[in-house]
């Protein structure tokens, strides 16, 4: 079984494929921008990484969403709901955590199947 690493760096890869599954690293938006802008940026990054891996959001299996403040839940969901494939939504969990920098408001981690 081959392991393929996309955009590998010193500390981590942005995505890893193995055994028909794509695992994405947590994606964050531009620090200091609004929650809506950060979520939009994160979802665009996810689209790009999934495409690079050979799949798309219709093949999402799971999504884990970390918010710096659960007060942003509705605003994040507004962006998510406009983006997610309504016919193929993933299993999803959302929680509040202290993110790597105070300017980050959202981080999203997904796994997807390869077609």
C-alpha cells in the first residue's frame, strides 16, 4: 500500500493519501480576518487539496471543526451550508478550542475517499 504525501513540510504534510483515503491537515484562514472570511478561505483550501489528491467534497467522510468561540457557530454554519455537498454530507463534529494563535477563529480537518 502506497502512502502519498501532498505538500510535505518539515513538520507536517498538508494531506496524506493511503488505502483510498485522503487525510487533510487542519486548515486555517488568514489571521485577523473575520470568521466568515476565514471559513471561506479554509473551505477553498480544502477544495484545492482534495482536487490535488484526486477527489472532491462529494467524497468527504468526516469533518472536525474547531472554533475559537462557539458564539461563531451560526456564522460558520452559514458558510459551511452553502459549501457542503447537500447530497453527500460528511459525519461532522464541532467544538470550541484554543487555536494556535488568537487571530485564528476556525480550523477544519477533513478526511475523504478517493473515487
